[in-house]
C-alpha cells in the first residue's frame, strides 16, 4: 500500500490519503503494511493522530483512518463497502460525501459504530446487517450528530444514543429489531429532522429526556410498537415541538408525548396519524397547543388524547378526527380548554369529551366545529369539575350522534348558533346540568328529531321522560332565545329547577313544534320564588300541552299554542287568573 501526503503549505500536514490520492508525492519509505499506520512506522507502532483530514479509499480501513486523524479532524470515506466495526474515541467528522456502506455480516463486533467522545459528527453512510446496533454511544457525552445515514437489518436498535445534545437529520431506519433510542440529559436538546423510522419490530423512535425536543419532518411507518414516543425522563419541565410528522400503521400509538412532573409545553402542528393500533396522538403536558391534525382509523384509544394539569392550558384547532375506535378527542384537566375548527366524524365513542379532572373551575370553549355520526356516545360531552366552570359552545353542528348532541355539566353555560339533528336514543338533544346559582343561556339554536330511549323493568316500561329537545337541570337564571325545537319525540324544552331555590326563566322568540310524546315547553319550577316569562313564542302540534309552567310568577306575551293534544297551557302552581297573559293563544 502507498501512503501519500497532500501538503496545504510548507511544513504543515493537512490531509492524509490512504491508498493513492492523485497528484501527490510518494512519502519517503512509503510502502505501507495495510494496517492504517504511517509508512514511516513499523506495523506494531501506535499512530500519533496528527493529520487534520484523512481520506479512505475503497478497500482500506476506516478504523485506521480514525486512529490517524487528529482530534477535531475529518475522516473522509470514498464510495465502497467496508466490513468493519468502528470505535470513535475522539472528536471528529466521519463523512462519506458520495456515500459509503458498512456491512456487518462478517464484521468483528456487534455494532457498526461506537462513539465514546463528544462532538462526533457522522454523515453519509449506509449501515446494515449488524447484530447489536448501527450507531451507539458509550460513556457520558456532550454532543453527537448524525446526518444522511441509512440503517437497516440491524438485529437490535439501529440507533442507541445517549448524550446531552443529540441531533439527527435525513436519517432513515428500516427493518430493524428495536426502536431507535435517544436519551438526553435533563438540560439537553434533541433534534430530529427529515427522518424516517420504518418497520422496526418494536417502536419507531423513542426519546427520553431533553429539556427541548424538536421533531420536524419525521415519518414513522409500520413499526411494531408506538411510532414516536417522547418521554420526559428526569426532566422537570420539557418543551416539545412537533411539526410535519406522519405516523401510520404502527402497533401502538402514532405519537405519544408522556410529559414530566414539571411545567411542560407541547406544540404539535401538521400531524397525520392513521391506522395505529392505539391512540393517534397521546399527549400529557401542562400546556398543549395542537393545530392541523389529520387522525384516521386509529384503534381502541382516542384519536387525540390530552391530559393536562389543574392550572394548564389546552388548545386544539383546525383538525380532523375520523373513524377512530374510541373517543374522537379526549381532554382531561386544563384550567382553560379551547377547541376550534374541528371536524369529528364517525368515531367510536364521544366525539369530543372534556373531563375536569382535578381542576377546580374550568373554562371550556368549543367553536366553529362539526361532530357527526359517532357509533356510541355523545357528540360533545363536558363532565365539569367541583368549581365554577364556564362552558361556551358556538357555531357547532351535531348530526346523527348515537346519544346526546351536547351533554354539559357546568355552572355557567352559553350555547349559541348550534344545530343538533337526529340524535339517537337519548335523554335529550342538548342536556345541560348547572348549579343552584348558575347561569344558562341558549340562543340561535335548532334541535330536531331527537329520539326517545325506552327504559324497561320487570313491572313497567317508561318513555315519556326521554327524547327531549333541550333538557336543563338547575341554573338560577335561564335564558332561551331564538331557538327552534321541532319533531323531538319527548318534550321540546324541559327545565327542571331541582336544587335551585328561586329560579328565573326567560324564553323568547322561539318555536316548539310537533313533539310526539311531550309538551312544547315544560318548566317544573322549584320550591322558591320562581319567575317564568314566555315572549313571542309558538308551541304547536305537540302531543301534550303547548306550555306547562310551574312558578309563582308567570308572564306570557305575544305567544300562540295551537293544535296541542292537551291544550295550550298548563299551570301547576298558580291559576290562569293569577298569571299575566297578554295577546296570547
């Protein structure tokens, strides 16, 4: 073997070429022994590692070049296939500009590359058929960087990396035994860009730790476990940013971010997760901001599952969840929850479910969305907390859900611009449970064709308490305005004061038409000083009364109630003479 020196300047050695660089002069005594040692050394001597750049020609040893190069130097590998297991114990750049292959079939050692020094950069390799790992680290490292590398047919995990800072870019893993594994320190950083994790027998990519984790342009396809799994490790307060990720047909969840015990922030933007066995996207963090999800046909978990804290913030915007086996979207916790521009279609359980959890006083806003045709459960279900909850639902359509369109429990409820159609066998199209001092407002809303649910026992069958258009329980003040309730099988609007002592109900500019088995409006009243006002309303062709009211003070103005089976009006607390009725019936 001939070794040739390329001189960058007089008296300074910059590049060492192994096996024939063109245009160079023969080194004195330059007949090498093929071991990667300098031609001036005998075959048994250690190399001094003084060259800034070492070039490896096809058929020669990359390991010898690593030994020759100085710290902070570069080993440049020419195209070819190399049968080696490499140990990198100094800071350097190991690069194959035109691509080079590491073949592990006959290589000594289980891993292709073992890195035991910080600051190593590996670029441009194809690595395959190693028994243990493709690239692994050993010891406490500050930084490792891998770019433009392909790893496949590795028996265990193709990447096993532990360092304070880990960077991957343009990396592809296919058909390996274990998930790519990255472990960063509690104050470290992990960045993975434009990389693919495909058909691992276990998960695709697993990350533990890292104060900051960035995933951009990552694909996880057909892995045996979760496609992408980010865990907080020992971190207390982690920031995770996920952008342009695709996770399909994995044996676990598509994307899972498990969070820490600190103030975590997770931002997810433009993610496609489909045909995964469990969740599409599963996140646990204090602050969660999700935009642009496309989740389809995931398994028994939710399409999107978010667990926040008692003082956390959750926002989900501009996303679609369809045909998932469990909930469309499930949110547990979060002091504030904002849902906007969401399409939920044909999911297996509640389309959107918000649980207060440990929160004491939760604010939930749902706007500009649609929830259609679930297999079982409600369109929207908000469980509420033991505190002063506020729920706002605005401009949302609920069509053909199997139970309630909306089922809400909160102290303050404001529903505006909602359309509920063809609810399944349900208590009501819209069910609201407030508190004894709560406020309920329903405006500009339509509920049609809610079906009755038949309950039976050994001695009776009862149907007439089911199939309400809107059912409101409690609430110190209730305002219903510009509402159309039509063809609901039970009472169109049913208000039950229950625990309230003195309730004010104001219903105006609304219509209640064609109940099959119920009243147009029924207000049961409380044991206190109730006031019930009906203004400019129509209740027609209901099977019972147009209006059944129970209050000490009743005012009815500009209202009609024709064609009802039991007549226009029933007063259960006072007589018609004691009520104020003007220009009505």
